[in-house]
């Protein structure tokens, strides 16, 4: 998977999560669902960022140094 594809995936998921954060309170009256969206969504975005952006970057740095 290329760097641009990884960036696209993380960016798209982050935008979807942000749209839910921005418009969710006006669409959903269930506080439990809203808290779950915030917690699970933040975890998913963070996990994707680590898995698709940070870990490949760190592995690339490790192989480039002599």
C-alpha cells in the first residue's frame, strides 16, 4: 500500500468521524450512543493513524539509518 493510499484512508475516516462529531448532537438524542460514537470513533481514528502512518514511518527510518 502506498503512502498516499494510507494517508487517504486515515483522512477519510477522520473526516467521517469529524462530521459525526459536528452534526451528531443535532441528529441523535441518545447520550449513550453519542458517548460510544466519541469513544470508539476516536480510538479507531487513532489506531488507524498509528497503524498506517506512524508504524510504517518508524520502520522506514529504522531501515535507512546505518
